């Protein structure tokens, strides 16, 4: 039986989160002095976190013995959708990228000592972190291009390289660095490992923080220089050569959370658009009565409906331990592009107000464009999707199994 009802205990949690967003998060947006520098108003985030703790909704993604609620991928997808309405919502729950993903990575691969040293303060909200993978000098969509190296030397790793667009790196307490630890070409991605690097380690340097299109996360997205950064051998996260295996486990839930957040933002854009069509008049009637505008609204609703169903199905497969790589790639591609279409229609409906940077639609539009790049470009995901289709075709089988297997 296919059942689309939300379990009562999860629905009750979602209601509490919705109330928190409406009563605490959205009013707090006006207290952020500079949206480009949330750290300068961090006291607002701390207050929201205290409130989330009071309401019993803090770190819903973590196991209970780490202070969380033990919510699985499917439940977190629904929570992420609610949080998409405001960037402060995920920050208030301490369930935002990159920290959320780093918490999962430490749970998956961290030793007991690593969890106590890095995960415990991260879960408590005492510190922030970053994930250092992308590099400026190579096409990082192919991870085997990454040039940052980590060499063994007398019981330590010595890391050299340059990373960029490293979300949250300014003020982060530590980073998870993707580095090349082997040089056997036949091993491909198995030459890469994850290494925990405290940011006060000599040689870790924030070079600069370029101006990026779209919303600004706490700590920006700076360029990092790693010059003879020396950390103990026990800072290796997981096994040597397991970097991308671990990262893929982290990325499935992360991509679905991103997708649901985009759906939440897109829903806000559609709500604002529908409201505006009932308020503005052209040629003697409200925008809402023009068929072309009605088509914009209808197409956005269709995109949202399809996006939600795709995410929830993929999340269900992840939660039940079923193969899901194909579905997650489809979700990342479709939802990021649907987000862009919805944002574009919202700009058109709002006219000049849609390109005014002190109003929300223009910022939403910028965020939507970036969504097609980070966490895997659409073109790379399409390549992955096509490969699975062609494998089946080459074996004389139907491609149905690679189309969601429904």
C-alpha cells in the first residue's frame, strides 16, 4: 500500500518547527544588521538556538545520545522544506550546511576520540566547521582532478594545496580536507582521503573571500591556502583512500536536504508571486486574471509538486537501505532546475520589484542559479544518470530500473 500520510509524531514535530519559524525565526530576520555578514549578528542565531532547545527541536538530525532527535532522512527532508523559508531557520536548529554534513561524516567515519573532540562541540553549537574540497585550479566536478596533497612524515600528515568556495571557513574551528594521499593512477578516487584539520594549525590561511553571487553563509566562502599544514596521523577520518566513499555517504542526505530547502524557498517565491498577482493591475484587471500569468503560477505549482514527490521517494529509498544513487542524482538535477524556473517566473511577475536587491525575489533568483552548480553540477549528474540507463540497455534490459524503479 502506498501511504502519503505523515506519521503523527513527525507531524507534531513539524508543527512545532513551523510555529518556531513563524513566531521566532521570521521576526528575527529584521535584526540581522548585514545579510552579507551574519556573524556580525551571531547573537540573534544564539538566541534562536536557545529557543530551539527550549522547544525540543534542536539538532533533529543527530541521534538522541548526541543531543538530537534521531530523525531519519525522510523526516529531515520534510524539516528542510520548512527551513527553506528562511536561512535563519536551519541555523537556529544547528542543521545547516556545512556543519550538518560534517556531523554526519563524523558519525559515519569518526573514531571515538574524533567524535568527542570535533563532533561534540559542533553538535552543541559551540563551534563551526567547513568542508574543504573544491579547488580553483582544476575542474572539481571530476574529483580525481584535485591536487591538494597529504604526505606522511614521521607520524603526521603534511598537507599542501589551495581550496576555494569553502563555505563557512572564516571563523571555523576545523575543516575536513579532501587530500590526495596516494599516486597510483589505477586507483582513481581511492587515492583520496579525508583529514581533520584544526584551523589554528600553522600553515592554514584564509587567503581572501571573493564576492559570490547569492546568499552569504556564516563564515563566507573563502579561498584557503594550506602550506605545510602538519596534523597528527590520527586526524585521518576513516581509512586511507576512503575519502570519496565516505563523502558519497554524506552527500545523499545532504543533496536531499538541499533539494527540500530549495523547495521551501521556491514555495515562498510562489506565495509572494500569487499574492502580487492579486494586488497589481494592468490593462484594467488584476495580473491574476491574465492567462499568461496564470500559466506562470500553474507551471510553478507543477514543478513544486513533482519536486516534492521526487525528494520524498528518494529519501524513502535511502531510509530503507535501497539503492538510491540514481534517484538522488535525478533529484539534485530536477529540483535545482525547477527552483530556477520558479524563481525566474517570480522575477517576471514582480517586474522591477523582482530585480531590486533589497527585496527577497532577486536574492532568491541568485540563490537558484547557484543551486545547479554546488553539490554536483547538473551536467555531471546527467552523465551519471545516462550511464545507468545505458548499462541496462547494453544488457538488453528495460531502462525502467534506472527511472526510479516505480
